[in-house]
C-alpha cells in the first residue's frame, strides 16, 4: 500500500505542477487542434461503423437470396418463352 500512496502523491504533484505551467495550455491547444482536424475528416464512431458493417452484411445476404429466387423464377419462365418463339 505504501507504494500506491507514493505513486498517487507523485501523480497529484505532477498534475498540480502541470496545471500552472505552459504544458497544460499546450495540451489544451493540441486537444482542440486534434478535435478540429478529426471533425473535418468525416470520421464515424466505432459503434456506428460496426452497425453499418452489420447492416451491409445483412443486406448482402438478402440480395443473394433474392438473386437466387429471381434466377429460379427466370428458369421457370424461360422454357415457356422458348416454346412460343
């Protein structure tokens, strides 16, 4: 426990030193710059990306199923069309 307290005290001391130094100002400016840059890149959240990926996979399955049904229907219609020609 002694080591944990020492580390907590050290972290607190460093945090207090940074609060009053130009390092904190630089950190704030860097965060703002990064946030602004990322907002221009049309980024999406991971959750939205995962949802879209799942939706696309489901749509691909549906398209494959519909293509199979369409092919079967075309085969049913095709022999009757050949007889009339």
